């Protein structure tokens, strides 16, 4: 969903019989020239997401962007993200390419593993490692977020139960950010104006909304 100038939404997800579910939200900032663009919504079914399986059983679901010859169904995102769901078998080591022009992070949501040349998981003290260091930092367990420095690849060593994580990268906008609650602008003045318009009922500018 691209909110732009015309979407206020309510989320009502449903889990299994006990209310459990996996859910992830990735907010991609819009460049200043597109802040108030016409809104759009794209629905993608699970079967539309291509899956690539390598010889060592490493599996990648390509949600957005292109990877290993497959292109994900989610498109038209200004930050041009590559959004991958990666599963690595127990004990396996994998190297995954990432363009040097991108910022990247991983979020572990099953199993555990070690990431070389990255920050320590946010759940543990950050370790100072650079791209020339080949010693893996602390183990990244379930619900760990790992931030990567600039480089052209990510190396992961899966734990005894394997590891599954989101690998997300995007091109930096190189613009100032003013953010509060659901609205992201470039300056505090723009942010205040947006909330004033929201209070006055003039923020939604798109035509033909239902």
C-alpha cells in the first residue's frame, strides 16, 4: 500500500484458532517529490510469490525486487526495495549478494545463526566488526534484527535448527526525515501542516475514494 495523500486504513488481521500468526510491516519512506502522490493498493497472494531453491536446499521467496533470476510480484515502491524470505538448512553457510549502493538488514523469525560482518543482534551488545572481519558476531536468535555495513554480500551460518529470516535492502533517499505516528515528511513544518490538515479533514486529497 502506498498511502500518499489519500489512505487512512484500519488493520484487522486474523490468526489461527488461538490467535497466533506471523506478520511483518515494512514502511518505505517516499521521496519529497512523491509525498502527496495518488494512493495505490496492491494485493498479492502467497502463490504469486516465486520461490527459488538452491542445490544446498537454501530457499528464497522473492517478495519484492529481483534475486537469483526471479522477480517478486510487489512493485512500484519508490525506495526500490529487495525483500526476501530466506531459509537456510541446519549447519549450512550461505553467501547472499547485496548491492553496495544499498542499505540492508536481516530479521530472524525462526531458528538461529551467525552473520559475518554485521552488527550484533539488537538483543545483545553490539560488536564492532567491519567488512574485513570474517569472525561471526553473537548468535542471532529468533526475533533478532541485524544491521549490515556497506559491502557486496551477506554471509550467514545457520544453527542446529536452521535459520529463516527476512533480508531487506533499499536505496537510500538521502533526504531529511520528520516523523511522528503514521506521517513521515521532510521537515517539522511540513509535519505540523499535515497534522493540521488531518484535524481539519482536508488531508485526504485523492478523488474517487470509497
